[in-house]
C-alpha cells in the first residue's frame, strides 16, 4: 500500500488494514495472485493525479475466489473462481492484498481448467488488447502488426489476433523478447531498431491493415512505412513526449489514428472486449506468459522489476 506517490522503495509498504466488506452490487475476493502492470507503476509514481485519502492498495488485476457478496448479488456466487479487473480504478482496495472488494461487473468467472496465475495476467493487458485488435470488427484475413510483442498487452494482442484469424507481425527489441512474441504465435518477429525493419515487414507480408501501437512517438515513421490507405493505428499507451503529427502525410496515407484508455472505454466497448477475452480464454487461445513471481512482502522488488522492462510478467502471491 502507499499513502503518497513516488519511487517504489520510498512509498510502498506492507501493512495491515481492516478487511473490507462488500457493499451493494459488490463482492469480496480472497486473492491468490495479483498482477503488476505498467499502469500500476505509473499510478504509484503519480503520473495520473489522484487524491489519496488514507491509503491506496495498488494493482488492477488479480485472481481468486469470491468469499462474500453484497446486497443484490446472488449468494450462489460465493466460492466462485474469478479473475478481477480494474479493482483499483475507483477504489482504495486494489489486488495487492489478501482481499479486495470490487463491483460485481469487474469479476469474471474463471473456468476450473484455468489456473489462478493465468487469470491474474488478464485484466488490463488482455481487455486492452482485445479492444485494440477487435474494436472495429473482425480481423480475419487481415495483417496485424503488434509493436512491443513481448509486453503484457502486446503478447495478448498477438494471441487474440491469431485466434481471430489474422496474420500477425510483431516487433521486439531483444532476442528474449522476440522469443516471447514468437511463442505467442506471431508469424514474423522483427527488431524495430534495424534499419531494414520496414522493408523486412513489407517483404514478409506486404502493407499491414492494423497496427497495435505502444509508443506512437517512437514508431510513427515505422507505421507510415508499413501502412496502406485505410490502415488503422490503435494506440493504447502514452509513453514518451507527445508526437508531432504530420497531418499532410497522414492525409496522403489515409491512415487512421485511434486512441484508447481502458478506464474510460464506453460500457458497450468494454463489454465487447471482455466478451472477446472470455471467448479466447475458453478456446485456449490465451496462454500463460513467462512469469516472475514475488511474495507480497517483496512488492517493492516487484514494482522495480516491472519498471525494468523485463520480458517476464510480474505476479505477486497474495
């Protein structure tokens, strides 16, 4: 938990607070694992201003079992295995704890065949990826380029795009990260820093139809180089300085730039993305990524590992 924003070692601490009770239309989840994502690090650093009353328990994603339900929630859900999303988006009770309380719509049934570890890697990455890949409709028969194919969103985007029938090209910066993207099912993986990368993509698959973009300022020239009229660039992250938008070149290319933030998605769009994740999960298309595990008492190290840009996902045992 933290009561002020700043570096992990300065503000994060493990402490005890009263176990929360669910209100109307809420459930309490006894957590097994908590997922650490870049958005959690940015929130703890104060990148998005937010008032903190007494404390904030971090992390949006997790998995566990419903142990208490509030009013208006079917008591039969007690004992249900679930994955949790957006737990800390409007609550002090994130998933980096033994328990969290969330609105019932933010917990989704986790099939018995799916381990809690995998459930805790869904949430922000998988739902974001599903919207970026499928937000405009089917991609079957299209070519989808995923930048940052070893990242949480990137790896999910590869798996969802392949599940949806697309040819997938990914980029990654190291041998280890390229291996992660390839293991997720990418048809081709390139180092975006290579001078020949744009030509390599075009030689492999021709112009791409859809680009899942993690860093628009760094990759805009690349995206223009591999696109065709009608291509869509779906941007889900805001790293780096704001880009200078070359309006004439974008107009000439007939390229569409889209921007999304999971926390402000329209309800219908969020519901559609969650449904796509559940369908892909049921079909076995979403698989366990490489993971590095930490104990709850090691939360500082877990955040520092996430900030370090590891090719592994970071999970905390609760």
